[in-house]
C-alpha cells in the first residue's frame, strides 16, 4: 500500500505567509477606513472654505447704495481668493437678486463667464454632480440677493496627495511588520530546527547531541532542557535494554547449559548411582530457577499492562508480618542470620491485598539477605510503625554493605542491577520495580529511606483503617 508524501512547508515559511496575509487584510481594512475618513474630512474642510469664500464675495458685490454691483475684474478676484483659500480646481459662482434674476454666473470651467462683468450673464451651465454652498447678500440686515458657490464632486473629493501619503505609510508599516515577524520567526524556529536535527540523530542511535543554552525565552529554554533530559533518559534506557538482553541471555543460557550438560552426563552414564541422582537434583533446581525467572518476567509484563487485579480488604498488618517473617526465616534457618521483627503491642489494621504485600516484603528480605553476604554481623530487622493518622509504615533494615550513592536513583528502574549485584547474584533486575508498582497499586509507596556502608533501610507505606 503506497502512502502519499505530503510536501509540508517550513515553519518559517508557513507562519510568515499567514502573517503577511493577515497583515495585508488588516492594512487594507485600515487603509479603506482611513481613506473614507480623510475624504470625508477633506470635503467638510473644503465646504467650510467655500462658505468663507461665499461670505467674502457677498460683501464685495454689495454697493453702498444697497444694490448688487460687481466690481471690476470680478472673475480674477474669484480666482485670487480661491487660491488664497486653497480650493482646488475652478468653482462655479452664481449671483441672483431677490427676484431670482441671475446677475452673474461662472461655471466650473474657466473663461465661460465674462470676467469683466460688463456683458449680460450667461445662461446657467448644465449641472453636474456637485457640492454647493449659499450665502445671502445683505444690506443693513436686509437680504438683497444670494450667492451660490459650487464645485464638482470629483474635484472636491480629490485627495491624490493624501492618498499617496496614506499608501506609502501603510506600505511602510506592512514592510516593517513583515520584516519584524520574519526575524522573530527565524529566531524562534532556530532552536526548533536544532531539536528536529537532534531527534534525527537520536532516531539513528546517536544520543550525543548538542543544543544551544543561550536562548532567553522561557518556553523554548524549557523545551530544550526537557529534550536534553529525554535524550539522556533514552540513552540510559538503551543501555539498560542492551544490558537486559545480555543479562537475560546469560541468565537463561547458564541454567540451560548446566541442565544440558548434567542430563547428557546421566544419559551417557558418565555418572551413575548416587552421583547421577545428585546431577538430576541439580538439574531440577536449575529448572526451577529458570522457571522463576520466566514467571518474574510474565508477572511484571502482566502487571505493567494492567492485567493483574489487586484486592482491597481489611486485615491485621502486624499478624501478617509475623507470619511472613516466620515462614521466610524457616528457609534460611541454617544460615548465620538474625531476623528481628518489631511489632507494636496493639493491632494495626491496614487496607490492601495481603498476598501482594507478602510479595513486596519477601522481595525486600531477599535483597537484604543478598546484601549481607560476607558481612560479620548479619542482621535484618522488620519494624511496623504508625506513620500518620492515615498511613502505616513497614521498615526493612539490614546491616549489609549498602547501595552506592550513584546507583540509588536507579534502583527502582526496570532491569537495573547494581554493579556488585551483577557479579554476585543471578536475576533480571525487576524485583524492586515490581514491588514499587505493587505498592502504588495498593495506594501506598515503596521508597529508600537511607543506605550507607553500615546498612540499608526501605520503607513501605500502606493505608490504615
């Protein structure tokens, strides 16, 4: 089944492209609104200037006798005052008396009306779409006529210079915004690209990665630290996996080789009689040890996948500890081993699964016994204490050689075995891992209290009733 390869853009290109689109839409919206506002303000301003021009012209055409009289060169006067008020293009000027008789008319186009005013007024030109303002012509507070000034809509709304300035401003902002986001994204994506390259190296099996430590952003720095920690952890797990494969292979190969050699010796009658029976007994013990290792692997995998149920019942924890330590001591009564059990005088009831608690305690006792090997004073003490109003504590203490400081942080890791234990004791390194998982399933906790060359103490916390 073929899979289609998706051509994904880089993060820098992806977000820069989207930012530019959003920026363009935003700037176009701002530009449109600004254009409309500037045009509206310009129209209002020009209408006010046209109103002032109309008032000034109304005063100019009023004679001392109270009639409307056009001054000489009235057309030039209009052009001069129009330039003074900065009114663009030509304006139309219409003057009428009270009888609505046209006295003067000048269209928006130049040289249509007689600038001297000594000829009859021309007919009113055809009206185009335009803005107009009117001002009464007063003589002693009496209206003797009106003056109307108009300008085409195209001329009065023309804002070419303002439009160019607005376009340049928005274009500059857009270019600056794109440059800023490009530089920011380039800086932010650089550590992500480094992480991607480091991930490829890890995928190829190379855990020796180098990531920059000079980033100032908190989130990026935390990402780099987490990734670096993950790489170290993966390297440790890879080492453990390699070591596990070698250890399991060795642990399984040794008893199989022993069983194979012993059985062949009996079958080929190299040994006979009592010696043959002894060889068979050794083969049985090796088979049982092999079976125990397989069971340990199966139990751990089953529990890790959540396929083992844990009961929750009430029971006397002191009574259970007494039974566990007694049964365990019977197995090693021939050894020079002092097992002490300290229990409170009053019963202490816990809530959990007695069989699972027995697994944890027995594993701790076995570890303590292995740590005592070769010590002068061999003693293991199991103590039941009241930790709090809700928890009970079981301490398992030995006088063994202790756990090296550098190994203490890894003792609960699956398949981990200490340097001394690898050489002296057969196993898979699952005991404490499995015990810790059981303690958590019982709503408790298994932890290392202390360890030194004088001994080690483990603590198991369990809910009390």
